[in-house]
C-alpha cells in the first residue's frame, strides 16, 4: 500500500488530503480542512497545526508518509514582508513537521520540485495551487476549462492538449488575464462584489464597511449549510439565517425592522448573481485567450470544483454559454472537489514517490 499526503497551505485555510493506493490500483482519499487565518492566529501556530493535522490524517502518532506534496497561498498574507519570506517560512514548517518523509513542492508548471529549489525560486511555487488542480484535470481531459471557486477566490485554468495552458504564472499576472477572480463562496466582502443594489423600485448604494460577506449571502439562499460556514462572521455573531440576514441588511445601512425577509433575499440573489456574472466574464476572457474558440462551446467541458462548484462555478459556466459542465468528483471518481489542490498534490506525490508509473 502507498500512502501519501497532500497539503494546500492557504492564508485562511489549511487543506489536507490523505491518499491510499492499494494493490490493484484502488484509491481511497480522505480530506480535512482547518480554518487557519494566519494573519490573526500568527505564523508561529502553523507548525503545531501541521503536526496535528498530519497525525490525524495518518491515524498514528508517527505520521509517516511515502511522500508529501505541498502547495501554498499563505505566502501572500501580510504576516510576511515578501512572498519569498513566506514561501521559505512555509516550506521550513512543512519540512520540520514531515522531515522523515520525501517532500515535493508544487510549482507553476505542475511539477514537484525540492524544497531547496523552491526556496531559491519562490515565485515558482508561490500560489501555485491552481497548477496542481490543472495537472489533475489534464490527466482526464485533452481540452477544457477548470473553475475552482473556494472560500475566497476563483481560479480559472485552461487545459489544452492534455496540459495546463495558463497565461499567468503569478497572482498579479493571473488577475490581469482573468485566470484569478477575487470572489469566493464565504469570505468576500459584499461591498467588494457590488457598489449598488436594486431596492424598493430604485437603486441604493452600499456602504463600504465589512458588514456582511458572501457566506451570509449563500447561507440565506440555502447554498450553504450552517456547518459549511466555517469562518468567523463579520459581526462575531452566529451563522443562523436570521443573523446572516441582519448582517446583509446593514450593507445598505438598514436592519430587519426596516427590511423584510423577501427584500433581504432579493439583495442576496442580486449579490450572488453579480458573482456569477464576474466569473462568467472571466471564463469567456480565458476561453478566448487560450485559443479555445476553435472548439465549440457546446462541446468543450468545464470542470467545476471548490465550495462554490455548484452554485457559482456551474451557473457561471452555463451563463458564459458552455453546455458540458461536470464536477471534479464526477470526473475523477474521488471526493476531491472541495480540496482539489491538496488532493492533486497527494496524487502527484504518489506518482513521484510511490512508483505510480505515471498513472493517477
């Protein structure tokens, strides 16, 4: 049996995937997500978190692995002065937590490189989690697009000729070419999604305070369950629909004595619709730039992943005119969608260190 670990060390969440491959090629995947806002809890707590997560995933105190694959986005956090500092710190923590296991860091080409190489070329691995997901999808599709909507951001990854064909390598480049959209299913400030809202037969500008997030929007609409609202709320209160509604009402400087349930739900629908529009616009931008227009939109597959796979990614793909939309879980036969980069990193580690022979 081969047992590998994939880690996606994000600025708000640390995601892990344990892959077990048994004789005959059967694969079992277990995943875990730990909410860890590194800028609040402090970078010093990353190492003990990784150690505990590794022990739980391994099911043993030793936490030994045949290989560990790592990707990250936490280097962008302002607890680090530069991305290089963040990359080096994260790699050092992972190395200390899993020092007895072979360790590879996912780079922007979808390869595992050594920790030493990664520290020497930090931009080669900074925020390369999209490359892990793209690598995985390219094993199943010759051509297509991937839309991964997480708690904070949306990644759009073109696949051409069974290879990722991303134009952007850094976050800066990806923001410019549409491959990164800063909108997510939980943590996005509503005021960053919309500047005004139709209300009462007119249009009302929104306040620029952090009164509500997209987690409130999707809880109100029934897209998220209470247990899926895993981050803190903007007012520190709970995650019931009524509490979320009170937060959303404040976005237009109102409260629930001024707005009824129907009006709040209309606000939520509008905000969610704007998210879908933004992702659809970026999807078309990436589609056109990636030389995919030669392929028929009715036939090219769009693979959805992440917490917002169904209620944001799928809707955006359909709005953009695509007709073949498939969830990553359906494509791979693994429960991998919500932790795609970590799951892909575990599969990469199995192939690299477990004698996988190139077979996912």
